[in-house]
C-alpha cells in the first residue's frame, strides 16, 4: 500500500512537471515554426544524397529500397523532433548558474522534475513541430505510409519508449555536470554518438558486421532504428515484442542507474553563482 502511494505521488509529480514544461515552452513557440524549415532542409539534403547513391548501385543498402529509404529518412527526422530533449544541457546550466541548489531543496527528485519537463516539451513539440513538419515533408517527398495499422500502433508505442529512453540517457549525461561543471565537450560527443548509433543517419544494416554486433548490446539503436523498422514493417510479430521489451527494459535499467548515479554525484556539490 505504501509503495503504491509513493508511486502514485511520483506519477502525480511527473504529470505536474510535464504541465510546467509544456507551459514554459510556449514562450519559445516561434522557433518551432523555423524548426519546420530546418527539418525540411535536413530531409532534402539526405534525399539527394541517397538518390545519388542508389543511382550508382540500387542494391547497396541491404534490405531497403530507395522508396523505403526516403521514408526512413523522412520519418526518422520527423520523430527526432519529438524524442529530442535538452535534459543534460538544462542540468549543466543549472549547475553553472547555481540554480541546482534550489532543485536539490525541493521535495521531489531532480530526475522526476527533469523527465517531467522533458515530457511536457515533447508534447508541445508534437503539436507545434512534429505534426506540421510531417505534413510538409510528406507533401514534398514520396513518403510511404506505415506497413499496416498494427505496425503503426506498435510504432507509436516504440516512439513513446524513444522519448523516455532519450530522457534517461540525457539525465545520466547531465549528471556529470555536478562534478565536471562544464560538459560542453561531452555534450558534443554525445550528439554525434546519438545521431550515428541511433540509426537516424544510416540504418544499422549498413554498419560493418562487427560494429553491428557491438551496437546490438547498446541502447542507442532503440531510439530511432527500432521505431523506424516498425513503421516500415521490417519486424515480424515475434521480433516486435522482443524489440519493445528491450526498449522498455533499457528505460527501466537506465532510469534506475540514473537515480543511483545522481545520488552518488550529489554527495559532494560545489555551488557557483547566486
């Protein structure tokens, strides 16, 4: 009963901080209109790159036709707009400015606060950026629909997992700011690792076999590659359940590790600013 009450309170806190995150981002809604243009440019660049590569060798990308690759790139960048968050950067700023002291004094875990705000921002971007960008991109490029209604349903479940997984990973990266103070270099490295190993830039099937085996033991491919394969119908029913189970297992594992890592780091905190 006590555990259920604690979980209920934590979910309530998460929803409240999600609401706060949604409201706070309203002040920056203009930048999401320009974001639609940015994502359209990204898809356009990759469209012509893949078009040139397929013109040279139609079979160079194992398992993906050109039409599927166009869809892969288009949907990949569209969903990036909803699972992307700045938890790590926000924690870094709070540490540098000394605001982390106020967060530590609140009777709510910092992890819950940061995840809640990120979920609120994701909800806002879904309405203001993801859906409009998806409509514009689908009007410009020959984007295929989902493989089936079933695959689309599992795709949405997987996308929800991508949001949580990205948040869990970013919280761990942001936690390093407690001791390192400035994590600008770490953020840059993380950005390139996420873009490449998530499968956003190229499908995992294009990686060397050895690298594919290594990446299979890491959580990154479940950010973009797993939902994209579901959308395109590249997974059969048994593989779908395995992929979703792995996604949510990684979320739980990283969330637990993140909470432990945060508690370890804040045992000794130097506050700057005021």
